[in-house]
C-alpha cells in the first residue's frame, strides 16, 4: 500500500484557508528572529487538527490549529497539546520546541500554536518495508518502546503537569467520555458498541496508576532521525492527559491486533522473519524499562478491548466530521468506516474472555 497521500505537504485546502498576512503579523510580534515572506503549506496527514508547514526566511515551523465549524465538546484542544509539549522539553521524552500559543480566534479564525519543524522520517507502515535489515527494524521498535516507557516514567507533578488531568478513576472517566463522544457523532446503530458501553464499566480491573499518557502513541506519530533508529520528536498530543499508563501502552500495542492492509497493523504479517518483536516480547521490554512486574493476560485483554472501543469512538468522530465536510484529511470517510468492524472485533475478544 502506498502512503503518498499521507506524506509531505500540499497547497492549503480551501476549507482550511486563513488570513496568512494576519498570521505573519502575529508571529513577528511573538517569535524572535522571524523574518522574510511567509509561505504556508498544509501537511497531507492527520484526521483531526489541521496542521501546516510555515516557512519564513531560514526558519520552518509547524502550526497546529483547531478546525473550523461546530466541534465536539473538549475535542481539538490545541492548548493542551502546547502545554504538554512545553512541559516535556527538559525530560527524556523527545518533543519539538514549542514557541507560542494563540487562543484568539480573531487572528486566523481558530486557536493555534506554533512549534519547530523537526526534519526526519515518518514511517507509516508498521511492517517497515523501507527498512532493509532485521537489526534496524528491531532497533526501531526498541526505540519506540524506550520512548513510551520514558513518558510513563515522568512524574507529572515535577514538570508542572500535576493538574493536567484528574488522578484515579481513569477507565471509568474515559469510558464515560468516549460513550458521550460516540453518541454525539453516531451515524448508525452498532450493536457491538452498545454491548461494549454496557460491559466495560462493569469489568474495570483493580489497581490504579496515574502518569502522563499520550493517547495516540504509534509509529506514524513520531519523527525518526533521517538515518538512525532514534526518535527526535513525538507528535500529536491532542489526546494527552493524566491517566493509566497501561491503557496508553495497550493502545500502542493494538498494532499487533490489526491487519496491515487498510489498518496499518501487524496481525497478518510474518513479523518473526522481519525482526519485529511479538506482542508479548514487546510487553516484556516495556515492563523491563518501567520496572514493572508481568501483566496478567486477562487484564491485558481488558486494556486492549478498552482501547478498541476508544478508537472506534474516535473513528466515529472522524466519520461524523467527514459527512459534515470539515475533516482535515481526504480519506477521513474511509477511516470512519472502520469504527464498526473495530467494535465488532473488540466484542469478539470479550466473548472469548467469558
């Protein structure tokens, strides 16, 4: 499968256009050493917050903004993205340098923030077809594991994020939140989602932890060094909050439960021949990085089911925005159609647990 439709930039889409002169004036007032004529292009990837490459002179920035139009409550929180990136700057978690946050809709029509553009590789396919050795694929997965473990090892109170979310009760709150988001964007009846909405809150595992969670940590949300298996920046912090680290890690591990074709997963790939670790090996590596005991298999399956439900809710929102015409990616409708089969897959896992 080609990922050219996700890679690189394109002219700014008509529905996402804004007053570039107003943006230039704002940046000159708030960012040091800004000079030259402003050139704006739109990144092809992304389903939620429209993202732009902003160039002026020798400098390159990335602008993330809220989409226009009617939005779901609490969605597209660019202010939260900016806050967490700023706070993580001096930790072991690689992030782009954040410059300025603008909450004034009058500047370009919606809130936005500006951060450095980080040149490097974004790898879209978890089978890593562009990588030609088992050793490098192993190293890339080891690096992804290291970075998410580093995030979950940060004490949020020590970097000013103690109030970034509520402590405790993460699963109950998230199930309630994504049920509401799903209802707000529902376009058809999905029986499996109804079953999950009932089952999940009744089976939350014992034990609670609170750490910074990314919410959408995956291969194509990190920038790798141009030639080395080293992550230079973690992207797309829109869903970050305080929460249970194993919920965050299980979301990342859903790649092993999804097909490669159409879903960017590993389930139908001969990963052993490629040098990619199995799910269980990857989980063991994470436990070693974080000093954690092994995870009970049934509890791990709950985390996976929860994340499938959560992702189905996210995809339903993508579908709703696509039907309204204000999604940020041309393939949003196809992405939204994956909500129903993902919910069905999650419920089939529940039935196997019974």
